[in-house]
C-alpha cells in the first residue's frame, strides 16, 4: 500500500528497556520526521532526516536515537525508556523541508506507554 | 524563526453554527501557512495551505482560511458546522523559501454540540 506506515500502533514497555518504533514510506520522499504529541504541547519535533544517512536534531531529541540507512525507513529508538517518554509518536514525510505541495504526510501514530 | 499561536485550546459550537478557529503567526520571512486536522486515533491530514497565490484559501470539507498579513493571522472558518467536524486542528507555518521546517501550534480541539 502506498503511504506512510508506523508500527506498532500500540506499545507498552518497562522503564529502562530499549524500544524501537518503525516508520516506512512509499512516496520516496526525501524528508522524514519524528514528532511526539502530548497534551498541552501539541507536536514537538524529535528528529528529522533530509536523506539516507543524514539526520538532525529537532526540539526534543534527548533520549532518542534515529537512523536512516534506506530512504524509505526511519526508525526511532528509545535507548532506555523513561515514563516521561509516554506519548503518541508520529512519523511524517515530505518532498521538501517546508513547502511540499502536499505539506507533510503523517502516519497513524504509535501510542507508547512506559510503565 | 517562525511560530504560531492558536487561541483557544478548546472550542465548542452548535451543529449548523459558524466555526472559527484562530491562528496567529510570527515569521521573519514571508510565510507558508497550513491547517491540519486530526481525527481521533489518526494522524494529521492537510486541510488547506496558503502559499501566496491567493489570500483566501479553500480546503476540504468546506473549510477555508484567509491570510491577513496586517493582522499576522490565518484563521480557519466553516459556515456551518457538522458533527463530523469534531476533531483537533493544528495551524502550522514554514518559511517561504522552503528551507525551514514546519512549526506547529498547540492545537484546538473542536467539539460540535448536537
């Protein structure tokens, strides 16, 4: 299916465990983004990537690691999960950084709970 | 640098009434402005965007927004609310030259009263 898919949709993990959230897009978009959504904060950018092997920090990168070995995949890893990382995580893609014709295309999100 | 402020984290309107969601922006360069909608348990979808072609922008589902440079505003409106409009709405801004990321507002949750 064309589009952007995230997995898993729901995840419960324990404090201190490593967890990886997956993101896959079929648009061949150059740019990919990871956001977290929290009540009262809206969307906050964690990391983004301009192309394979090019990543950069966003607003709230601490505690997260990303990689992008292939254009279509952009996994987000929480190296040692903390309760403050309980959130809904969205992956997005775009053909350009700021003004893609269709804006950003978002996945359906991963709801992560750290207990 | 850009920023957006959405006035009112929650807005309630009666079915059939006017919907008005407010967004004010700050940008050091001419802006591109966007409205996104998020339905429960879904990702964000682009509702409409302003890219300087016309100040009144029409989007999906009967929504429109007007860019007012003098007021630095990009308010979202719909003449008659429908129950299916209940969702969260995000305003976003990026720089005109396309070399800046989208910056999102904190969102406005729209509730429709039957």
